[in-house]
């Protein structure tokens, strides 16, 4: 739209600057009404780049935005500067009337109800005087051909400004529709993500329940440990002791300690562990710690994530996040939110 104005008003730089200032002031107000604080602030800053913002009329145009954002003292300063320049002969006009109404709103917002009341009295007085003045002016205009021509000029100019304003409104409506479509697409995407995370959390809980059932079955299998082959007996005995005593939470235990617990040397210990878990000792212990963290999330939903990680023997929060995400396909933060 600004490009169109620049093409149409390329020879009248003053009018182009005025239209830009008018446009930015209205867009700042509209963006704030749409709760787009950053966008409204951007248009507000662009307004002050124009020469129009340095004129008295420009300062009055931005008052609507300043009233919305609570900068009442600036509104009063702008209006007092304008009212100080207006003579008694020019006091009966719509700009002065609107200025007094804005000052009344600012005084009320600041709690100065005395000045607000006095200002609104001036508004009513000027409105009555303007009505009387309009009636007299109409009588004189009927007898004055020159005034009739001037009036026709002003009407044509007002019609031009009205067309420009309608064009601005049309563009604003189009922008609003585009924003609504984008918001709809964003909401739909977020809904899909939340549904996916909910399903992932359900799967994690199912896996945790199955793990507990398997652990219960493992306890029952102790009665038949004499019938199990030597390696299987060693591993299941070792695995049961690690889980039952929660040895995976002990930082002090090393590979030699675990091999001694199984009752074999380091090499055989590594081979048996690889045979039944397909992993090394570090991965085996981290899996148990992550399973324990799921239990802590369920039993202590109020605990922060760093405490769950520390209690699960994974004190480095970045390592905990990475291992949890790799194992369960969902971050600890999203998992806890869904549980809550």
C-alpha cells in the first residue's frame, strides 16, 4: 500500500509524508487493539520517523495509541501544546473538541477528576458554540460565491482523504484475515503435537507397567534358579540383586565391584552382560536409572526435573535429557506435563 502511495504522490512529498504518518499512527492503534504489542510498538517507532510526527497535527493523531498504552502524561503535553497555539477565533473546531475529549480521558485515567470535569464542560460549551457557528456560517455561505467554491474544494479534498482511508481499512481487513488463517494453522499444529505427546506418554507408562510385571516374574523365577544354566543363573542372580538393592544408584561401584557381585572375573562378566542385555555395563545401568526416573515422575509429580535426574543417579541434566529422549521418544519436561 505504501508503494502505491509513493507512486501516486511522488511529486507531493509533503502529502506522502503526512499519509505515512497517518497510516503508522492508525496501524499502531489497531495492532495494540489486536494485542500485538511488538507490532504496535514497531508502527509507533515508524511514526516518529516521519516529519508529520513533528507537527502539532501529527502529535494529536498518535494520542489515541498513547491513551491505549497508558502514556497519559504525553497525551496531556501534546494537547496542552496544541491548545496553547489555538487562538480564541480558532477555538471552535472538531480538532479542538477531540483534543479536549482526549484530555478528559487522560485526566480520568490519572485520577484527576476535577480537571476531567472542567475539560468535559468545555467540550459541551464548544459543541453548543460550534452548532450556533455552523448555522451562522451556512447563512453567510449561501450569499458568498467565493465561500461556496472554497467549500467545494474542501469537499473534494475530504472525499479524496475518505477514499484513502477506505483503502487503508480494506488493506487492514485483508491483513486481519491472513492473521486469522495463520493463527488457525498454528492452533491445529499445536493440537496435533499435544495429541502425539499424550500417546507417547501412554506408551511409556505401559512400558513401565510391563517392566514391573517382568520384575515380579523374575522374583518368582528364583525358585527355579537351580534348573537354569550357569550363565543364566549368574546373570539373573546379578540382575535381581542390582534391581532389588538399587545398586545402579550407587556412584561408587565400578566394573570390578559388579563382576565381584556376579562372582566372575572382568572378562567373563562383560561377556555374560553382553550376552543377556546386548549392551555394556554403562548402558545397562543407565537403562535401569531411566526406568527408575519414570517411577519417580509418577510418585513425585511435584519434584523438579533436576532432582529426579539426581535421584536417578544421572546428575548431569543434559545427559539425563538426552538419554530419556533416546529411550522413550519424548523429553522429560513434556512427559511430566502430560502426567500432571
